[in-house]
C-alpha cells in the first residue's frame, strides 16, 4: 500500500513539502486524505489461507467458486463470488460508532463486511460476519438494518435487525462474561455469485483506502508574479481522481488551517480520472505577495493534491526619461551706441 502524495514540481521533478490544508465542502466527511493509502493492483493483496487471515493489510478472502478481481481507473472491479478484506483490531463495543463514521464508495452489488468474534475465547464458535441488509452504502449507518452470518447472541443468523440490536447483544454478552471482549478482526466487501460491482474507496476507523490509481500531478510555474497569477495563471495536470467527478480548487496563504474552494473554479475528471487546465486566481483570493498553498480536492473522492506556490510582487515600472529643461534666458544690460 502506498501513502498519498502531493504535487511534484514539473520543472525540477522533485517532491514539494508544502503546507496542505483541509478543503471544506467535500461530500465524504469521514474519508481522510491525509492518511490515505492506495491499493491499485492485485499484487498488493495478500491471500487468506486455511490457517486464517494474513497478519495485516488487505487480502483476497476465500470464496468458492472464486470470481475475478480487476483493477481499473474506476476502482477495483469484482465479479462474484469475490471477497476483499483488510485486517483490523477494533473493539466490538465501538461497532455503532465505527459503522456510522465509515464510508463505502461503490456501485453494483457490493456488500460491506465486518468479520468479528463475539467471544474470541470461544474460537470458531464465537465468529460471525456482519453485513448491511442491502447492497452498497445505503445502510452503512448506525441506524440501518444488518444481517449476521451466524447467531449473534439471541439474534438468529441471517435475520435483519437494526445495528443497535447487535450492539445491545454485545453489551449483554460482556455483562455475562467480562472476558468476552467482542473484537472486530477485519472489514471489507463481498460481491456475491452472479453479480458485479466496482469499489473505489473505503474508510473505517482511522484508515482510508482508495482502489483507484494513485493520485499525482504537476504544476507550472511554482513561482509567479501577482499580475501573472490573475491573468495567465498556473498550469496544472493531475491523475488519480474518480472518473467524472468534479475537482475544486483552493488557494490560501501558507499555514492556513482551512480553506473554501474558489467560486466558479472547478475541473471535471475525464474517463481516465485526469484533469488539466489553468488555475487563475482572483485578486481578492490572493491580494498580496507571499507563499500560498494550491490544493485540488475531488468532491466525491476527497482525493487531495497540494503544493506551495510563491507569489512575488510585480517589478516596479522604470521611470520614463524626460528631455533636459532649457536654461532660462537672463537679460544683459549694455550701453547702446548710435551712429549717424
């Protein structure tokens, strides 16, 4: 898995350590681009074996008959029966909070999955998998109905019930056995037999993962005058956004803790998730010379690219040369002489 990266400078081909700001107005509040990782090839997936899950990371779960997994610019495309999970270790008592703060960006017949032990000491007898009662992210909330693959306390297997009911069962089990300590051991998604889906991103707990190609971009120039910033602007190119999503632009002074997108300045990612164009910054957004942070954020993906831009004052105009001033005539007194 690869950590998210910021812009590179096209002229120098080097990473820029810039001030990155949070951009408001994005659709997915719980996706965190600052700690995001990318999984964009099958080579980055571990494999579940008969001995159990890998030690950590995303992996291909055992599914029979096995479907297919293909990584594209749209995300990871699954043909069922296919299961992809990420190893986790989260307290079962936090189940409702973790689900209500999760994000699952997908299309088609993808079902979110939460494998867990109600009582780890009970071994396989304490194992079950929770999933929303419907596909996609419509029930990925603290109030939606869920289904358990095995009996969950007093709740029968494969019976839809509000997540609050499952949380209550965890509390009841813990009350009877203080050592039960229900534990979430993984999270991820499943596409059943005979169906297809595409998954673009998952956020759960403190982790955010994208399944699209890793985001990257360039900008030219990185040093620009105030007048050029307001007229010709900065040329940007970037890839790794969700195809078809809009990408907002923010331009704020170095060290700013938050930003709002520049009104009317948005790009739309093409079918390959790429954007390109000019960022022209109005005078009221950057009134003075200084160091600024230019940020591009996907309005659906929340994928963030940012870099510092140095804005310089325009050179002072040279004085216009003027012709030398003619000396003032001074009258000279002289004696007049007449001839005759």
